[in-house]
């Protein structure tokens, strides 16, 4: 792994672009030559690490995952190449090891004894590393940033096991926060320990889903995010000129020359809209969600829904937690549990909880389902091809695919379900007529392969990762 001795100038650059430089240095010696890292409060680096993690989660990786889930469409330049399965070992990077992980670990050293800092930094670390592991498979972790020039690659399951332990530590820290544990610079939850605690549990549940430990996923999600207000979101700053402070889809569109969207044409199919069009029944009307998900790829400022410039974007959310409870509950607790949580989500959809005011006048009908709807001949099992239990799971998986648009949930699900659950997987096709297989993983960054002598042979983009074999 490339070793970079960071003085967190990158973090400071992010902070100044969002908030201006004056507030950062008001309490520091007026002589800029005497400004040192130790003179800056660790909370400022927390804010930089949080923002950089959010940009990683909502940037190239997010769009690529949506391309390989049959959802987002790339129309031009590199986005068209990604959409058409064209990428190399120079397409991706692991900059987060330095820009996120390094400051998080430094904060833990400098703020030892402050349970709130301890808990927050462990949750953010688990979020970043879990995304890397899910997308790439085996990655450096146990020896990462340890001073070892060429840290070993840990196998994917071992990484997720380590993250479960880290999140358990975070939960313990957050449960022991006192009034004296104060943080500065928490961009996400402003030091709200309860919201961080719920996110830690939902991340545990997410990773248990990836490793197919459904009973554990259900148990963790029972303590997870309990309302839309408690979701971990990137909330763009209105009034800030820097495009990095805007919705990331909007920012990509407004850059010029990078057209992404979901409106299909003869050469750019999107199964997302096709599925939405097919879902109308006596209890469901997807008009509002279809409009909310529609992206104007020709005019960034014409977007009023998911790609509007100040539209918040989910990172770890209440809706994800409900859908974990639905699927993991159906698998481990039984049909009625799965149905209960699916209907809880549908009630939130009916109330417009996950949309915005641009579609509030449109139809959003998600009446509660009954057990009979999943019996042979029911509205969710009309051809009787599945048992009621499997028909319910199919509907939950479809809902995960739709609700999870522009998150990693659909891409993770398609790889997780392909081996043993293909009968309930969402059957999206390929983006190009010559493609014969979907991308299973992203290929390792060239910087890592060239600098780390412990790097394994590149398995290739079509080799399933350990949890999906």
C-alpha cells in the first residue's frame, strides 16, 4: 500500500471549500507558518473525514454499482464506458485509506477516553472499509496503515468479521457516552450519540446480510435506525458555491460532458423504469416514485427529484433497516414478520417519506398487503409459480431494488442472491447486446498493485467474491 505521510491538508481543503477558512483558524496563532496539525482541534479532521467518506460512498463507486444493477444509464464519455463494462485498473482508487482512515485513527489516539469520538470514528471506519470489501473482495485491513510497506490482503469474510467486532466496540462506546463526551465537527449527526448508535446497528445488519447470516442481521436491525429523521444522509449545503457541496448526481451532470440518467432508449435500457411500470396493481401506484427517480441527463438544473441540486442522499437509512427487517425477518422469523416490516415500509412510501415535494401531488399508493396476496393466484403470485414464502421474499427483494436506487443495495443483492436464490432475484438484463455476464467485483487499483508486493493476482471483474461463491 502506498504510504503517504499526511498532515491532513486534504481534510483542511475540504473544510475550507465547505465552510470558509476563517472559522478554522480563528483560535490559532496568527502566523500561518506556526500552524501545525496538533494545533487544530481533532473535531475539524472528523468533519473532513466524514465528508470525504460521503463523497467516496456517493461518487464513482455508487454510479458504477447502479450501472451493474440495470438501473442508472451512462450516456457519454467515461460514464458511457462504465455503463458498457469498459474499465481498467486505473478506473478506481483507494484514496479513502489515507483521506478517511488515517485521520479517524489519529482522532482516536488524540481523543482517547472520549466515548463519543471513539464511537463515531469506528462507525465511519466500518462504513468505508465495508464498502471497499463488498466491491473488491479481499482487501488490506488488519495491516493497513500499520507502518508495513506492503500490508497483506485479508480475505473478504475476515474483513467483515473484523468490522462486526469494530462495530460492537463502537456500540459499547456510544452506549457509554456521558455529558462530558463532547465532539466538535460532526457534520453528520452533530454529536447525537443515539443516531450514531442506530447507524452502527444498521451497518452490522447490512454486513450480516452480505454474509448471509440472516438471523444475526435481523437481531442487529431490531436496534437499527428507527425513523427517517435518524437516517445517515449527505445533506448538501444550500448557498455554498463549491459543486462538492451539492447532490452528487447533480454535481456530475452540471460538470458538463458527463450525462447519466434513467431514461431508456433503443441503445440504453434501464430495468428500473421497466420494473416500476410493471408494478401497478390494486394496492400499488408507482407514479410518484417513477417521477422522483427520473433524471434529466441533458439539463442538471431541470432535475427536481433524486438529482436535484440540494436533494439529500441516503448513506445508511431507515428504509434500508426496514427492508433488512423484512427480508431477514421473513427468512429467520417467518412469513408474518417479513410481511409486517414490508407493510411498515409501504406505509412510509404512501406518506411520501422518501420522496420530496416535487411529487407530492402525484399518486403514491402502497396499501398494505395481506397474506392471501402471496398465495397462488394472488396479486403478488398470479401464476402460482412460487410458494407464498418465496413470493413474499421476491416482493421484498424487488422493493430493496427500487428503494435502494443509487445505493449499493441492489448491486449487493444481485450478487448475493444469484447462487441460491435466483428464483427471487430481480431479472434485469445487460446494458449491451454482446455482454454475457454481470460484473461481480471491481478490479484492484493500479497504485496498489504496483506499490504493494503483497498484492494477490487480480481475480478479474467476473470472479465472484468470497461471500458470493
